[in-house]
C-alpha cells in the first residue's frame, strides 16, 4: 500500500480530477453559487415551483393537519371506546353500543382535527 507522500498530482491532473469530481464548470448563472450537496442543482420548471408553493402554504398545511388530526382522533376514539368500560345497570344492546362508539369517535376526531387546524 502506498503512503500519502507517494501520491501527487500535477496541476493539470488536479484540474482534470477536480472537474470530474465537481461536475461541469458551465452554469446557467455563473455569478450565483449553489451548494450541490444533495445532487446536481437544476432550475425547476414553473409548474413544479407552483406546486411547491402550494404544498408549503399555510392554508394547505392547516387543512392537511385538520384531515390527519381527524383521522388520528377517529382511530384513538375507536380504540378508547372499545376498551372503555360502560357502567350501566341494564346491558347495552348492539345498536346502543355502536351509537356510543360513534359518539366517542366523532368527539375525539373533532377535537384532534381542531387542534391540528390551530
């Protein structure tokens, strides 16, 4: 194995290796330096920029939090209503049980959805 002092590049070899590792030196805007740690930088099309702005907008994120919070609340409401003991004197019928589960699910889903929206 060669030691570090054995490896040396001439200036022309160093320039070739640098161009190979760093990519082409031709840039669309030569005065703007763009870090390329996540891959080669490219100019995004107009449609892609519009969709990116929509996805990063506050109303879109609020609505997505509302929907996801409602789904999570519904799931947790279903879980809590299935394990919660209901103390009644007369045993509940299946219909009454389902109506109680629906109430619990809707209440929990609404609460999580509103918290997500806020």
